[in-house]
């Protein structure tokens, strides 16, 4: 049995930060990029794990969408290390900051890989340790509360974990280059850093959104038309011709190949 991957309680500054200018700054950017990531993903079941007070699936058109977490106003209450979904049953999973505040983020990804169908998608957001926000977190002055009490995962490390589990990273985006100042006025004054960061150091954004697809080796989708042609081709009987200069029968497949090409 795996240990429960617990996250800091919401009382550890989470609610206050979400209502602060910093929280709005990060969540507004992430909402916009989650919308772009999930808009064209189709299927039957989509699950959001984390931040149940915000709808990160609002731009998706999958009919059955659920919000899940360990507490709060959710559709499904769960343990992050043991997702209550059948294997290969979910088409899309979104993880807004569900990994860096968990005791065992790799176990969460293993569970996500289990419940996703082949070619299913996962979209992850996180805080970038190689940013001004990551630098502030490493300082002793950073308060021991959300979002500074998490274990930030770099995009490279997260990509390696996903690759080991059979995922292929499809797309990613960094954003939020302003310094981690507290007031809204100070954040607006950092707009110059926003424009400069997008151009000169795009990898140093405070947040990122990463999208990956679950690949299954050996899985091959055959178009029905091609399959029917292959079935018809296997039903063609080879002709046998006896040559005078060769005692053994020679199988002629020219007629079969000709008929197969005509059928195609």
C-alpha cells in the first residue's frame, strides 16, 4: 500500500493567498493557458484534481467533468495517492499545483497514468524554481505558508518523470515574470519585466503549464477500410504451377497481388 500523498491544509495561507493580488496574478494567467490546453481535448470523462474552488475545465467540452480533492466542495473526495477511478477510464486529468505540495508527487503521476486511457491527456501547472519566485522561496525571509512551503518541480524534472511513465510531452508554456511583490500597484509596475521576460528569458517565468499524452507501446489503430482489404487479401488462394525444370511446386502469388491491388 502506498502512503497517502497529503498536501498542506488550506489554513496554511492558501485561502488568503488565492484572494491576494499575487494569487489573482498567477491564477488569471493559468486559467487562460488551461483554457487553451483543454479546449480541443475530447472524450467522456475529465477530472480536475486540486483547487476545487476554481474551474480549470471550463473551456473543455467533455460531457462528464469532475472536481476531486482531499477536502472542500468537490464531486469526488479522494486520497491523492490512490485515485478512486478504474484503470484506463479517464480521458483527461488536470493537476493545478497538485504535485509540488504533495508528499509523494511521483505516486500521483503513477495513479494518473493508471486511470488514463491510451492517448489520454494530462495538464499540469506548477511553480518554477528557476524564477524570481523560486529565488524568493529559497530565501529565509519567505513565510512558511502557501505558496512558499511547496517543493517546486522544474519542467525538466517533471518531463523526465512523465517520460519514465510512458508520457510524451506535447506542449508547455512559462509565464508570470513579475517579481513576487504583494501589492497590485507594484505588480503593475513590473509589466516591463513581463514583456522582457517573454522575449529574453522565457524559461524564468514564475509558473508553467505542461501538457502530455499517454503513449502505449504496441498500440496500433487500423482503419476499418484497410482492415477489410487485408481480410479479403488473406482469402485469396495461391495458384500452384509445376515447371518441367523444377520438381517442387512453385507458389505463384502474382494473381493474388494483382487482385489485392485492384481491390485497393
